[in-house]
C-alpha cells in the first residue's frame, strides 16, 4: 500500500530492453542500474517517496536487496507511464516519472520538471543540443517549444525542417533535446492513461504524443545541460567511467 504523499517519484523498470539486454540489472561496482537511479532520485530530496514499478521478479529482488521500495506491475503495459499509474494508485498530489536508465538524475532536473506543471497538467524537461550531429540523430528525441513554454510536438526526426540555409542558431531557440522525465498532476495521470494510444504515439513510439494529439498541454522547462541516458553498450561503458558521487 502506497502511503499518502505529496510527491511520488516512480521509476518504471522493464527487464526486456530492445537495444541493451537486461539494462536495468547491469551493474556498476555490484549495484544494479535501476538502484543507482533510485538512489539518485532519493538524494535529490524532491520526492516524499521513491518507488520502482517493475515487470519482473529479478528487478524486484535487486531493488529490495538494496533497500529500494519496488512493486510488481503487469508485463502488458505499452508505456512507462501506464506502468507507474498501476503502481502509484492515487495517494499523491504529483507523480514524477523518472526513467530507470538515468542514473545521473539530479535535483535541478526534478525541480525543473515540477515547475513545468505550473501551467499544464503534464510537464517535462529538455536541454540544448550539443551539436548538429546530435540534432540529426534519430535516437535523440526533439521537442519544439512555443513561446508559452509548451510543447508543440515531439519527434525523432530533425524538427523543424529547414528549407533554406541551415543555421545552428535554430538549435538553441525553439527546438531542444527532450529528456525522458515527466511530472503529472494526480487527476491528469488517470486521464492520460485512460486515453487510447494515438496515431502520433504509434508512429514515433513516444508516449507523450498521446497527450498532445488529444489536445492536452505539456509544459516544458529548459535546463542548461543534458543528462547521461543509457540506451546502448557505449552509453553504459561511459557511465562506468564516471566517478561515483553518492552510490558507492
């Protein structure tokens, strides 16, 4: 039973990952990746409770071995947000969805995503692209942000299309690298997970498009620096090289 809390940080953790096998259980100094992420979230102090929403007993066991609270959820969920909705119940005012492959998450990120809820029922964060190559990488999700600080669209494609001469200035004005951290007001989380998967979501494989296509606003806060996300073996190897600052 989830205790009554104001802010719940929930980490959806799926054992089967497409590009990096059993990613959540990969270890650094004997500590699984999902545990690193949960500890990082705990350290921020931004959440009253931190919970891992797992789909496999191995993840549950790994978390509990290190004192991280974890619950089992259905293996049939189509997105991480659908998974956290099952795990969280309704005893919270706000829920933060932190991807389990973000072990370097920090308080600035979580403070920013909570701020993104000031003018929208759902919020997320983004950061400037480092260079043109990253902007053109289809593995890096782009978000177009309008003057009201709301998302206009998310895509794996390089948006917006530049018809004339490409200028690097467009990379720092309205299009940003989307980072997979979300915040939801309690009532909207229920609404969101009750919506049918949208055609945009199915095409891009981006769950946040479900909200946009249904006409709901998504607030976006821009942070100065990107987070290290682990999608590939190369990403994980780079993480292994980072010094430990709170997970030793």
